[in-house]
């Protein structure tokens, strides 16, 4: 049997891709010496019905949207060969369990995993793809393991989709990518709460990596709905009140409404943190808030006073990059992580197909040939692949370096990782036309309206970090041009939520 792994040269660019039901974010990183540099970021909205709960529903439209994200990335287009893709959390099932002894064989352990999955994961055994890791191994007693399970069918659909576009793909978990992007030191346990629109995912990490995870059926939309119903305001106004007033004024009606809505989140967070402390014997020292819901003003202070631990809104190690790219940057960082981290909870496909994915090795090709043939094929095949790969990559690097001016790059641990300056050709093409960059919003998007005022119809949504041409200004509004999949539209956005680029 011959095993031919993919080649992984550490100086090559790494592209992380985060696809949600309503948006796509892409981030490209490159290592230069001991430094990492962000070389491109891209984000585009995704219309309803293209991806639903992490499953592809319209492959053609998704392909078009992905091409837009990569081609319109700033300050230059992203041209990946391999993508690190975050499988949506709605398609991942996490479960921990105990085994009676640490001396169990691998085959017996995987039999137990299948048994646990049959009982706790809503997937058929024949459709099961899984990864696992030890949470605590006792030499003379029970040991605990964590399973990450997903549907082979869904994984195959995503892999086939990327292959049809000419991209190889490595799957990752969004939870792991989020933590990786924070750049936190591996020490005492810390928790990350991803406060999304509909759900809140809580994960606890320590020096061994992911240790515990739990998903709560509570999200930021519930708070917005409470404000809409109680104050009789529009959703946009409710989002504005959350962002500007929030929990700052205890005498306001808004404070009372939000406090009532947050009670269940506060209680569930406390239950989760207390359970982890009892289970592991270690106290969680800090809680980091991520996701659109974390922008609620005063939320961190409120939770810190109630949970009695340090609570902070999460910030990526790439602090000067928009927070919306947190997961995409974490996915791209996987290429530069340790081998142990790259293999952690990596999905293993079933063995019925002629290939499988296992850990960092990527695509494996199995050939049942005689030993002499194996040796000959291995030497010739590896030599040809390695030589061709190196020549192609070197030519690509030379061309990129020719077009790219010198870039100041900072240490990987620094919060100042930056974009390189645009090339001379791209500067000449855009210098005569002003642009705007969409800023952060509580809702996670900004409405584009048909005219310069909130009384005009919302005709599209744009997302933080995206850059658009500036066509005109009128009072507190600017007119921009937006590309939506296959059409261009012109509309107005409020200056309060954008940055005008000189």
C-alpha cells in the first residue's frame, strides 16, 4: 500500500473561508520569515436559499458568490489552491463520554465512539464522520474523550463543491478557529461565548485545547424582538438602542427590558462554568464574548459582575482587522499551527471510498501493488510531484513579489499585523475614485436604501469590512455601488456607520 500525502510548505499562503447562511468571509495569510502578514480580506452577503443550516441548496449561486468574494478581496484578489473551511456549527455534533480504562485499543475505542454516536448523535452510522480527542486520561481509572461528529454526506457535498472549482479543502471546526484567532496563551481554562443571532455557543479551552462545549438556544435576536415589542420601535431602532444605550443607564426602560431578557443567558452561563469547575477541578479564569450579540453596550460589565470572573469582548490577534473576520482569520491560521492542533478533532471519513481524509495528511491514495512496484512508483511519483510543485510555486512567488512593494510585517504575537500596501497597478486604477469601508454595527450588517434617508426602502445589506465605490454625498448619507452576485445596484448608506477612504 502506498500513502501519498499532500505537500505542505509553510511559506505558502493560507486561505480561511467562513460560509454562513447569509454571508461569506475569506482571509489570506502568508508567513514571511518569523512573521505572519494579512495579505487580503473579502466579504460578501449571501442571499437566502443558497446555504441553509450549513447545507448547500443552490450550488451555482454559491459558486458565483464565492468567486465574487475571492475576486473582489482587498487589497488584491485571493487565488487559493487549498482552502481551510469552517464546517458550520449547525452541522457539527460534540459529545463527551467516559471509557473504563486508558489501555483500550484503538479499534475498541472507535467501536465505543460509534456506540456513543448511535445513542447521542442524530446520524446513521453509515453516514458518520468523526474525530476524537482525549479530555483526560487516567492510568488506573476511567478516561474521558470528546467526539466531533458530522454527516459524511454533507462533508462530501462540500468537498465535491470545492473540488469542482479547483480547490482542495481541509475541514475545521468554527469553535476551534474562533479560539485560534484570539491568540490567547495556553494556560488556565478560559471560556469563549459566541453570542450569535439565534444561539450562543460556549466553549472552554485550556493548555490541552478544547475541553468542553455547550450550545444554548438563546441569541441576540431575542433581545431585539423584546425591544421591538415593548418600545414599539423598528428592528433597526432596537439595534441602535442596544448599541448606544444598552445596559449603561439602570433607570431607563431599555435597561429593564434587556436585563429581563439576559437573565436566562446569565443563569445558563453560570451553570456551565460551575459544571466545568466541578467536572475538571479547575476554575474558568476568563470569559471572552464573540459574535454580533457581544456588541450590546455594557454586556461584558454586566456578566462580569454576575459571574465574578473577568469578561472581555473578544479581539483577534490581528487587532487592526475588522472583527467580522475573526473566524476566517482563525481558519487561515490553522496552516501555521502545531501538528497536534492541526490534527485535533479532524474529521475521518468512512473507508468505503478509495480515499479518505484523516488529520493533516489530506488526500490519501491507496494502491494494492507488489513491493517492487510500490518502491518504483513512490520514488518516481514523489519526485515528479515535488519537482513540479516547487517549480510552479516558485514561479508564482516570483510574480507576486515582482508586483508587490516591500511590506512592513510584525511578529506573529503582535496585535499589529497589517495589510501590505496595494501594488502600483491597483493604486493607479483606484486613486481617482473615492471609496468607503463599512464599519461595525450591532446588527452585523448595514442597510442600503433607495434614497438618502431612513424613510426610503432598504434594497440591500452590506457588511462590516466591505469596501465600495463612493458615488455621491448628501447630508449624512453617501451613495455607493454594490455588486450583488450577478447584478450591480446603487443605493445610500448612513455616514455614521462607514469610513470614507481618502
